[in-house]
């Protein structure tokens, strides 16, 4: 006798099936499929591996029915929320929402996040609140990124009267749980959300069209790694060593990729954000320099390499990402660096989207270099050749690299001179490293 009876209806999981020619997210509900197969086949009761013997058309899309009927909410406008719009997402793998004016049998489906094995993680405990459409609130600047920075979020609170005191649901990385407007505009299965936002005048057809144009052919959209402006937080993993982000421009997406932004010596994770440098050396000269500020620490930061003496100090909450010389990491977005133009262009877009100066400030830091500076021991590969009277140097180089181009002057390897250059620069950031290094050469190398 078989260990289990495949004909038992209780062992058959219930599915909703989406037909190939159905519009939007229209499903044929409560279609019972005989999916229980013997152990020697694809699965058995209780396992998550099932094979549909009726799936003769591979483009059928199946979603597991969790036994919960769609929840009806009246609005996504936070100013019009009612107590009846309260939702409890706790422990659900997916939640289905519908609106009063939605076409019959069309829904919006929400999931929490995907795990490493592509399984869906359930919503956490005490995950109850109100779905609403979030937009950045700043009356002192124009709409950002063509007005594309908006998203559907879940505000954790028990009553609309306490909406302002509540907090938005977050992912395990610390980033907000959200479905951003470009996702809503581009994905057909989010047509219910798009129709509701249009009906409530929360977005315009022009915004949806702009989102489709900017994100055309961009592949999968990851909200927590998509930036619209400076100051927007994104998750960082110090053990990974770098960041890879998408930046929303006027007509296309730009990419930020710093593969070695963090040193290999630190482990842990946090939220971080780019912000304009307020260093006097940058603001007085009208330069556009970007720093990186560490926000909430999600996983404790610790040194994974005993005796680590690398270029970065331990990242701390609320502080800028610091170099070992107690100078913050910084990036001059107008430096003439052809090899890193993609990152510079993306950061310029963030700057302009954040209400920064619209006029591009060109880097004019050409420093006179006396021929006598390189008269002893320099090899032909020296970046400051004897014949050069002026040279524009990349600003992203650290102190040590700039101070070791002429080893005879700094036999200690440049560390002592780096300290002197830092003192001379009165706390100048790494974006000033080239200038400070040249000052150190001119003063201490005589």
C-alpha cells in the first residue's frame, strides 16, 4: 500500500491560474489541479516541489493560493485613509489587494522579499498597517528625477490618526520595503496599482510614460539599489568591498560602480548615503565633492583581519567613511578623469536631482611643478616628469600614492609625509589629496 494516497483532495494544493490572453492580473480562481505525484516523480505532499500534469502550455503562470481572500482598501492617499484600510501582513508569503473601482477580478499582489534560494520570505511578525503612496516631501526644491521618486509602502501603525508617528516597513537590509513607481509603470502585473494611482491623481500619465522610457531595457529593478538623489540611503555590505547602484537621470539610467570602495578588513552591513561635502576647501572653491555617510548599522562591524592596517578606519554610525589618515573618503564629480567618467556622470546626475548647482563646475586645479622637484632618482614612469611644468592630477588618489612618486625624497614610504600633508591641508579630504601631496612636495622635499 502506498504511503500516501494521491487521489485525496486534501493533499492537492489549490492554485490560481493566469491564462495567456488574460488582461492585467486577471486569474481563474479556485482551479483545483491534481498535482500530487509519487515520490519517484517530482514531489510529495508537504514538499514545495510540484509538477502540474495539466501544464501543456509553458507560459501559464501559477501562483500558490494562501487561502486568504483579497483585501479591499479604499485608497493609497495617506490623507484619505480609513480604519477599514488597515491590513495585517504578518507571516503571509503574499498578500492580495483590490480596490473598489478596480476592474472585476484584478488584484495587486505583494511579497516581502526573496531569499538566496529564490524562495519567498514571509512578512515579519507585527507587520500591520496601511498601504500608501509615498513621495519625497521637500517644498524647497523641484520634483526630483522627473517626479519618478515615489513608491507604495506600508506604514506600521494601528490607526490613521497615528500615521505620522508610525514607521515604514523595512527589509532585512534596513532599506524601505516598497514598490517604486518605475516598477509600477513597467510591469504589467502592477496595472492595478497604476490605475489606482491615476484615479486618485497621485501620479500622472506623463510620469508613467517617463518611467517606462527611462527604464526601458534596464532588466530587473531593485528598489533599494535605485537612487534618485543625494541623501537617499542604500544598503552596503562591508565584506563585499564595493557598491553597484542605478541612478535615475532625465532620459536614461546611469550606473555607479565602486568595486573597491570598502577595504577587505571590515565585515558587517549598514545603510549609507552620498552627500555633498561641506569641507571649507570644497565649498569656498565652488567645487562639487561627494562624501559617503554611514547610517544605521544593521549588522555589527568588526575587523575580519587581525592586525589590519588598511586605508579605511572602522565605519561608524553617523560618521563619514574615513580614511586611515582621519580624512573622509571624497569624490570630485567634476575632475577630469576619463577612466572614471561613468561614476562621475552618475554622481553629477544625483547632485543635479538634489537641487545642486546646475552649472557644471570645471576642475581647474592645475598646479605648477618645478623641474627641480624630480631631479633626483625619478624613473621615466614618474607621473611628474621633469619636463612637465603643469599637470592635472586625479583627485581620487590617496595620500600615499601621490607621496611615493619620488621615493628619494621620502624613504619612509610616504607615510610620514602623508601626515604632514594632512596637517598642511588642515583636514583636507581625499579629493584634495593630489593638491596636498604637491604642497608637501614643495615644502618638505627641499
